[in-house]
C-alpha cells in the first residue's frame, strides 16, 4: 500500500499600499463617482 501525502502552506498577507498609491486610488474612485453621477443626471435630462 502506498500513501502519497502532499502538503501546501499558503500564506495570505494584506499588501500595504504606499501613500502615493492610496491617494491615486482615492482620486480615481472620486472621479468615477463624479462621472457616474453626471451620467445619471444626463440620462434623466433626456
């Protein structure tokens, strides 16, 4: 009888963002929300 055992160790760590990256992501999110609001208002106008 042969017993084959294979072990995996998976480590998940949250990546720490740099300040520049965090500011960029925040700016992108803000622009996305503004454009979404603009599209909604234009759609209601038509």
